[in-house]
């Protein structure tokens, strides 16, 4: 009798544990099945690969993921919501048994990444890569890489050049590297081909949330930013630029990088620099990817959204299926008397953030946006666009502006020209620290 009294609470606790475990596995399985049915199983970029033989099923990674992209399925961690993942690596830090690695690409979809060592040096000595070009688009991580690259560059400066390093690009990685170069008393210059800093962030739609986690910047220290907009982030960086008198040259485009006896000669649209090291902190977009359809050369066709207000009262077509396409469509649809259509060649928006998917569904339900999946642009005319629909029917719709958000072409010719190897990753691990 006494034994039963002692066992009853233990059995109750065990029963509750088993019930919760089964519920957790059931929920994870449902999320995985929903993703498969929606065709949302391919991550956009850097993402976790879980070694199931090591995974203990603690769920620490699931709790640590801000995007809620991981679940427990059959007692193991699984990337159930791949479209949500942005590769920040919080799951790695939370895993108690080191069962997770960040990888590029998948078995089905390869991703071209320049070769970069753990010190951010390429196969060409004294040429370094940090940030988006190396596969890291997340602002916080890109900024960390910019600083770490300069930590490596400090060890490789020489006296045979005017500069220790030329930093190419003033996005998160380039600006962090610039601060680090100043902090380390390096002779440097940072060049940016655009008229403003911020890299790809400068091209975001107005008021887009650009950053949701704190970042550590050289000289500045820890900067805590939560859900701040593009404008707020750019304003902060402009303040840093002026407060610390950083040597950044805008509207200066890199034209060539050539090896010299002591380092490199970097030619730009304004100057020629002799430097011991080169840090490429440029984006992956390079040249915008085009549709190659009749009429694409017209001035009404652009490849990024700058100001939604310019499209007020117009018939606008957005082409693409990524976050930039959805965000452009959603933002423009908020303008008065504007007709917005989004065309995408696939059957679903496979690699977009859930919040953008939800906003698009709301806009479609209220008829502010027309969504045409499995469609292709046939011809762009001065006042209309012809589109082939999923059932092969050709329709012509009124149109004043076309925004093509089809990504960009990796600057592979430039990288090959300077000798940097480009590798295609099919689910292979990130080597850089």
C-alpha cells in the first residue's frame, strides 16, 4: 500500500511527460507535412543540418529559434519550416550535443559560394571576403564577419603599399570592417558604388524591418536594435559614419583588381590604389537577373523598389517569388488607387518569410493584389503586359510599371578573373568562423 502511494505521483508525472512528448511529436509531424504539401521544403540560404545520430531530442534548438523553423519529429530535431529559416545559428549555440552545423544549399538545389577559409581569406592570398558574397546575408553575422576579416588582415599588412586594405562595399560587413580598420590603426579606404551606405538594405522598401537582433560593432560597442526599420538603421549608420570620421568614398565603382609584386592594384571609377590586402564586402546580386522577354528594355521596367509612392494610381506588375517581390507588392498595394499583380513561375512561394506570406494572403483576400502562380511573362508593351497563365491561356493586362525581383547573378566572371574559386555547395557545411 505504501509502495502504491509513492509510485502514484511518479506514474502521474511519467504519464504527463509521455503525453507532452507525443503532442510535441504530433505537432512537429503536422508542420512537416504542411510544408511538404505547400512545397516549402527548400531553405533560401544558410540553414541548419541536424545529425540525427547525435541529436538527443532535447528541444533546446526548437526553443532557441526565433523564426520557429525547427520542430521535434519522432524524437529528433527537424527543419520543418525551411522557408522561415534565415541561418542565424542560434540553434547551434543551444544544442547540448553539437549535432547541428550550418550548411549551404541542399541535395536538390546547389548554391554557388566563393571559397573562403575560416580566416575569411580566399584561395588567393590577401584577398578576403565577408558578408553576403560569402553566403552570409544576415546583418548581425555579416557585421561580425567584417570585423573578423580585419582581425586576419592585421596580421598580413606590409610596408610596400600605400594602404593596408581596400574595403569594397559599405553594407553591414563593409561598415563593420571599416570601423575595425580604424580601430586597428590600419591605412585603409572603403569604396561604395552607390550614393549611400547600407548595401542591399538601402534598396529595401520604405519602413521595412531591417534588423531584429543586437550587433557588436568595433569602436561603437554593442548596439541593441529590435524591430527597427530600414530608415532607422541607415540613420544610425550615417551617424556612425560622421561621428567617427570614417574614410568611405561613395559613388566610386570598383573596376579591376590586379596582383602586383607587393600586393594589389585596385582601379576604380575615381582612383587607383596600391594595397596589401583587399576585402570584398559586396553583395551577391551583382547584375540583376533579367527575364529576356520582348519589351524588357523599356524605361518602365526596373529591378528594385525604391519609393512605393511613385506608383500611386498605376497598374503595377511585380515579377518574382522571393521576399523582395512580396514586400514590393505588399508595399505598393498600400498606395491609393493602385492595381498590383504579382507573377511567379512556380506553384508556390517556396522560400519567403511567414509574415510576408500572411500579408500577401490578406492583400489577395481583400483584392488589393492579384496573384498569378505558374505564370510567365510573354511580352512587355508600353501600356500592357501579356502573361501566360497556369492553364497556358495568354492574357493581356493594363500596365504602367514592371518591377522584376528575380535576384541577381553572382559576379562569377569578376571572381574568376582575380583567381578566386567558386564552389557549388549541396548541403555542405559553412567553414568560416
